[in-house]
């Protein structure tokens, strides 16, 4: 840490770990092709460095959520395929065309708009078709597809579809019956597509879907969270941690028993304690729910190999840790505190905050000093 470092904390993204995770998912999914989902700024870790790293490993298909995310990625990677998962935003077809973005078409209205664009521009840029097999959020259901085929039997001839996809709702629960139901519906709906589409490349699996086995892989898999070291399913350990968050102790205070710590006087000390204050808070994505009034349900950080439990409430910009049991030569003003990483897994923070790994990553704050490294 440099002497002029004024950041609240350092967020270190380990691109070697990311690469290792990609190769692992690729080998699990082969012979299917392994794409990468880099929506929401690559789950908060930085879409550009993440996508550049993965493209360097041969990843040639990327998924973003929105057209703006697609445009930003296109500037960095002129050659790769970029699909926009949220579909065709109303009135934006020319934007997709201009930036070589492939909409994931999910309704008759989106298809009509894309057809009109193809016709007007006398071109047929590639797009994906999203079939809804049970998520009921985006995509064409069986009935909608049947209606479209009835009203316009040649609808697909005015388009160039490069991918037929669907999305699993419960893949993180491997034994959930909806997984198999969705797989069967996907197969059945593909069968009913016009003959020229039934053979198009297909994609069903997110990270968790990859772990459901080869029957779910089809031609292309679409991992997100597993690439970034988050848990894909409840029964599998996560891959290598990619995000590491370190801060420093600002102050250490000796506080007598009977006193309380922090807002709401929520934590009362029954014994005298040494309390360390660290400059990270809920405004940085360190969730307020992490501050529990007892040690069993609250989060901890790591200082020099010692566990330091969070005490009192999480403030906007600060947290307080109990360092009474840690030697003063280890826990001192300026000492490094690991808040997330190899010794404080994403799963720990997610479980203690009552949320999922995805939300911890995507909430990582804007005040952190970010750096990208090859290994820690
Ligand atoms: C976000 C998303 C993914 C990636 O999901 P993970 O669970 O992070 O692997 C794949 N497909 C679609 C349609 C998505 O929205």
C-alpha cells in the first residue's frame, strides 16, 4: 500500500483466478462452447478487463444485459459476438445494428421490430431467439410461438437467428423438478420450430446448469457467477475466489464494559473490549444486514490471520470490529483488514447478510481503489 493511498479500501481482482475458473467451466462443458456473461459490469468486477482476459483465452461469445453495456464492450472487443439478454429495447433496433449487438428476441413484438429493421436496412444481422420454458420473465412461450407461426408462417425467413436459448429458474437446486421440466419443454419447443431453426445452436445452461450435466449443455453454455468465484449451486464449492477486498484500521479504542458501540446503541459490551474502526460501510456495498448483535449471526473480517467479529451496526462509511483477542502487534492503526477474499469467502458475507453471492459482488462499492492483478 503506497503512502499516499487515501482509498477506503482496495478491491483486487485476480485475473489468473478468473482465467482458471473459465478453463475449468470450459472443460466441464466441452464439447459445448463456453461463453461468458459479463452483464452488470461483469457482476461488479469490471466488464472490460474481465472480457479482455476471457477473450484472450479464446472466449468469443459474450452476454450483456443492456444495449449500453453492449456498446461499451463492443468498443473494447470489435470481433466477438455480443448478445443482449434483456432483448430488443423498444425503438432501439438501429442502435443494435450500429454496434453489432445481437438482441435476444423474446416476444412477437420484438421479432416484428427486428424484422422491420432488417427490411429497412436491407440486411439480416444475427439475433437469438429466447424460448420461455418456465421462468415466465422474458421469452416466447409455447402459445405465443404457435400464434406467431399461424399468423406469419414465414416469420423466421426475415431474420437470421444464430442461437435458440432458454433460461433455467432453479438450476441452483439440482434436485428441483423444474430443471428437468424446463429441459423437456426446451427440447419439445425446439422440435416445433420451423425445420430451418430446429438445427440452430442451442443454449440452456447458466453456471448452475453446467453442473446439472451434459444433457443441459447443448451447444453453448452461459456462465456468470461461477466465473467470478461465486457459488453456482448449494451442493458444490465455489471455484477460485476472484475478488479480494482489503481495508485498514483507522482507530483502535479501549471501551469499558457497560458501554455500547455504534448507532442505536445496538451492541452492549459485557466485558471491556478493544474495538477497531475500519472505513468501509453500507455505502460501499458492505451490507447493513452484516452487523448482527451477536457473534453467531454477524460477519467477521480477518486481521493477520485472526478473526475479527463485526460488532454494532454497519454505518454508511464505517464498521467496528472486536480485536480484543488479537495481539497489539497485529491489530494496530493502519493494519490491513481482509473483508472479502481467500479467508473471508463470498459465501460468508452472502449468508450472513441473508442474500446471495451475486448481490454481494454487484454491490461492491465505487469508492474502492480497484486493481487488476495476475495472481495475488
Ligand atoms: C445472468 C444470466 C446468466 C448467467 O447466470 P449465472 O447464474 O450467473 O451463471 C445466464 N443466462 C441468462 C439468461 C442470464 O440472465
